[in-house]
């Protein structure tokens, strides 16, 4: 995979991260904001005679399909977001191949002008961007896409824990336990990814033990125990698998 393809995938993943904690269907302004961010960054960092504008059109079309699918299909939002992301990712990978001539703009004059005012900018020229992009993609997949997949499995297996309902007419009821579990899962996956990536496998046991101790009393509830076990195992497998994949990609 080319470095341009890695950059495009990283841009797409980064612009969708703000929706990580958003359970409702994506709003119009959110879809427009995602499209604008993707287009601005793409036009700023990449150049080509015609392929650049074809890519902009395809990104816009992909986000339009995503918005329409979340509002006008019977599929769950988790399936829609994963499917549209896969489609856009495949499309950008093809567009970033050598056939279409996309390449990076020369940003050295800009960096040289900024460096006297902000010395750390010089570090950008010495970074291995392929390694940075590959690692960043792995982390972002741990954050958002792994979360979508885990929530999809939990919903399919009907494992979502129930909060006591004091007012059946209250349509704004928020499942607090589910929200807490999501935040804990995000932190857990980031920790597991970091430990596996740095080959600190023994420390994983302390992370899982701390999580189990915090939920020790609630594990007497069989329904909650199943939700806890499935979510934890999926988090570990996905985060660990992504970390190993990134390590292999970096050699």
C-alpha cells in the first residue's frame, strides 16, 4: 500500500473519530463537516492534475451515501458505518495507486518559513511518515471501528445491560452502564494496543485483573457477566490483533 493511500485512510478515520460517542444517526451538519475536513486536508497535502478532483468527488459521494444510509435503511448504524467506511477505504486505496498519479505537495518551503518561529516543526521533516501513519491507523481503528464492531456483536446477542426504568414514559433514558462500559473499553483497547505493540505482554494481566476487580460484585449477575466477558474478550482480541498487524507492517 502506498504512503498516499495510508494518508487518505488516516484522514478518513480521523474525521470520523468525533462520532465515537454519538449513538444517534449522523446529522446533516456532521456529515458536511466530515466531508469539508476530508476535502480541505486532501487538497492541502496532495496534488494531481485531475485525480485530485475525482477523489474529492468520490469522498463527497461516499459521505452522502453514508448519511442517506443511516436515515433511510433498516440496517443498524454500526453496520452502516462499518460498511461505508470499508467502501470509501477501498475506493481511496485504488485512487492512491500509481495509476492515478496522486502525490504529496512539496511543503518544505512552508516548514522552512515556520521553523524560525516554532522550532519543533523541524521534527516533521525527520519523521518516518509511513511508520507514523501506519501506527496512527492502528490506533484509530482501535478507537472507533473496534468499538462499532463490539457494539454490533453485543446488540446482535442482546447482551446490552438494562438500567432500571423509573419513568416508562421518559424517552430520554440513557443506559449509563452501557456508556461507562464504552469509555472503559476505549481505554482498555488503547492500553492493550500499546502493551502488545511494545511487546509488554505480561502487563496485560494487570489491566484485565484491575478491570475484573472493579466489577467483581456486579459479576454475580449472569446477564452482566456475559456482557462483561464478551466485551472484554473482543476488546483484547481486536486491540491485540491490530497491534500485531501494525508491528508486522513496520517490520
